[in-house]
C-alpha cells in the first residue's frame, strides 16, 4: 500500500505512470513504480496482474 501523500495512482488508473519510482535499474532497462507497475525504457509496461502493455512510442517525439 502506498505511503506517499498524496497517494500514488493505482495501477489501473489512466495516470498510473505518475506513481513514484521505488526501484530503478537503468543498466537493465526497467524500473518499478510504487503501484507495482514495471516500466521499461522502450515505454512498455508489465502490470501487477501480469498483463503486458506494448511499447507506446510518441510518433511526434523525435524528428528524423
């Protein structure tokens, strides 16, 4: 359970990526959010219930 104030959004909330980062392993390309979501440096996610969310790259993020 989140001890932050205000509390982090739950994993099923639309803004779940706003949760605090509690573990970060950039050498392995992932981090763990307070709500149990694992985020990957390619923008993919692994939800606490085991569902995977594919990478969602911003098509306008970088110009070629």
